[in-house]
């Protein structure tokens, strides 16, 4: 791992980029492109969660509220006030980040299970608030345009979303290797020792919530334009749970796993559309199977297999060792 | 100002009736969280969904020809085995990820229960007859209208709590549970198997919430979609009462029940939910250890 760390950190983004370009060029099917776009939108939020859960050992059971904040702001500004999608991004992501700062601030006062409840209550409060205050929803969110480039076309939207995914992946990978990333790991493994080594726990916690929420905000912003409408039902607690499942299934603590998990959860159910009733049940079972049998997630399959082949004793170590 | 007037001009006798009834249920679930948390450090979020399906289990057993009381007995037995089972196959293995693991796993168990319920019993909740009297039959008591079933609920929760306390005090398994909750290391040194204690607390908590679930079913339908709502309120009750105090979590349940009933009477359903969650977050931020707990119990 030490040796070759420099190139290996660029390997996964490069592979993802290659796959995405190949997919975009070969798949003319509108439906498949739409699915791929949705997976990418989720992946951006899940990359943030990965940093939060795996990187810092924090938890958020209300992340749908973060995505929702951003999507509501985007839809409100574009539909009701005539903003362009691009300019709406600034207040949308800022709003989501602000929510994240508040959650991060509460993470200072509460830890572990208490933090889980605060974030869960936040998520439930948000969906109830949306259902009450914005029950009408917004329809006709305009597609994204970048200057002359119209991303209303599903192929271009797909490429744009996945460009953001790859950018987020690179940013988070660089972040994990930076000084900040090391303080995150220290915070996760032993907060007391981390504080004793001069790490500002408060600033680190708030920062990681803010970063995860900013990514959630970008995801919610893209979601509003992808869907073309934002309704009260889009951001229920089920979305929070699904995002959590994506992060765990892909591999907690692995940003690449976040992408694997999102694609897995969006694409695999499509192979069994006649079993639609079993979809959520399958999510739950998949979550339990991964937790029980493959703590490193799907992203660790390669490593586990390699370990088996090389007959090293002890399989892949779990990615998270929170308190 | 009108909100303030609304909040004040509430039929307090009715709030007492509704609040005590639901507060007993929240207290029972909170007691379940407490049992598991104190002895193992795990937080089992699936108890709310277990509560929601317990009435359906009794209905199905009755369809096999069992009378009500034996059907309830079998349902409690099944609930206990189910609890022990998912502790083994879902919660325990997730411990490898630290204590966040079982919490995430219990979210998975909740989803499996909630979705499995739809597959087995269909999406529609079913009516469940009250233990005595006609459906929704009520009497005047302390100035409010109390459902007859409310007395069953409060009585059953009180009785199960007493049974639990006797069990924890006088049986060897109960003593082992108390030893583990006081000092996991010391208990292990005295030959107690902490993993067995964790499994039996999940089983015991499952039985407890199933009693509560059967008792509340006549008021809220069997298999309704209230598992998450009840689970979150009980979570709040447990935190308010300080996870580590048995009496505290029951009082916490009562407080949350009364608060919930008061807000629901004063505001619309949706706004009372928003206000309740908002208050919950505030209380957690102001006083993270609750009002009865000594301090946050931490396990590593």
C-alpha cells in the first residue's frame, strides 16, 4: 500500500472515468442513461457519507434532509423566481452546507447513539416540514445549461453528473491523504489521543459534516434538475436509509466503494423488475449480508479474494473501527 | 400569539388520558432499548417495527384456531426466539465495525421486518379487538375520556416491568445481566458470557415490546406504519430518562407521551410532529445525558 500509493490513488478515478465514457458512448438507451445518471447523483452524496462514517466515525441518519434542503432551494429559486439552475447552485449548496454545519455543531455536544438520534430527528423533521409547508411541490425545474452547453440531453447530463462524481472522488481521496484526513482518522480511532496530539476536535468534526453536506447539496441540486420536479415525497427517511445502505454495501470508508454501492443499489433491482415488491426487502437483506459477511463492502471483494489466494491468514480488516 | 393560545387552551384531562396510554407504550420500548444498551452497548432500532407487527402475529395464530391467551403466549415465545436469532445473525456480526455496526444492522432488521410484513400480511393494517368491551368503548375518569383498553395497556406495561425487575433481581440470568451492566470486565472474569447476556437481553426486549404491541393494537390497528414513529419517540424517552436508569426510561416514556399528546391537541398533526422533533433535538443539545442518567454510558 505504501509503495505505489502515489499512482494507485489516481487509478480508481481513472478507471471510473474510463467506464463512464465507455458507457456514455455505447449506451444510446435513454432509460439506461437515466438510471446511470441517478446512480451518479446518489454516488456524490454517498461519497460524502463515506467520509463522515468511515473517515471520521460520525453518523448521519438524516442525510435526505441535506439533499432535500438543496433540492428545495434549487426548485424554489428556478421555478418561482426565475433563477438559472447554475446560479441557484450557490444558495442551494450553501444552504445544505449550513445545515451540515448545524448538524456538525450538534455532533460536538452529542456522540454515538445520541448523534444518530439527532440526525434521525432532523431527517424526520425535514420530511414532515416539507410535507406541510411545501405540499404543492415544484414542477418544471429547467435543465442545466453551462453557457451554450445544454444538459437537457440525457447523454450530456449523464456525462456531466459523472464528471462531478469523479471530481468528488478525486477531491475526497486527496483530502483523506492530507493532514486533515489524518486528523479525521485520529478522531475516529481515538478522540482523546487525537485531542492530546493537538488536533482541534471541534473544528475537525464540524468541517467533516460541512464537507459531507456540501456534497449532499451538490447531489440534491443535480437531483432537482434530473427529476425536473421536486415533491415532498422525494426526501423521506427511506432515502436517508438507502444512502446509508449504499455507503455500507460499497464499503464504509472507501470513496470508490461509495460509487460501487450506489451503482449496485440503483442498477441491480432493474434486473428483477417483476419482483418490485421485494426491492426494499432486498436492500435490507443485502445490508445485513454485507455487515455480517463482508465488513469491507463490495469494494473489498478483490482484496478478500487476493488474501484467500495468497492464503494469508485473516481476511480484509474492517474499514471502520469506531468507538 | 394564536399559537400560544392554542398551546394553553388544551383539554388537559384528555391529554392526560392519551398521553399516559401512549407514554406507557413508549416507556416499554425505551425499557427494551435500556435492557440491551446497558448490558451490551448495542442500540437496537428494530424494536419499534417489532412492536408494529406483534398484533398481526396474534391474528395469524388465532386463524390457526388458538384462543386469544394461548395465541399471545405463542406470539411472545416466537418474538423472543426471533430477537435471539437476529441478535446472533445480524447485530453480533456487525460488532466488528464498532458500536455503530449493530445500530446500522438494526436499521437493516427494521427494513426487513417492515417489508416482510407487507409480503406476509399484505399492505393493509388490520383491526384488533380490545381485550374487553366494544371497540373504542371509553369511560369518564379524572375528567377525560379513557378507552377501556388504556387500562389494559397501562396495567400490562406495569406488570411486565415488575416481572422484569423480579427477573433481574432474583434469577441467575438476571443477576448476570446486572453484573454485566455494572462491569463488563468483572462479569467476564466471574465466568459470565457477555455475548449470551446480550442475546438474552435482545430476546427479553423483544418479548417486552411484543406485549406492548399487542396491548396497543386495538387502538392503532395491528401492523400499521407506526413502527418508526414509536421507535423514535421511545428513543427520545430513553435518552430523556438517561439510558442507564430503569425507572428513568419509564418516566421518560411518560413525559414524551404527554408532550406528544399535548402538542397533537394544540397543533395540527404535522406541526406537532415538527415541534416534537425540534424539541427533541434541542433537549439533546442542551442536556445530552438526559435528566435521570448519571452520565453517558460508554463502552469500548
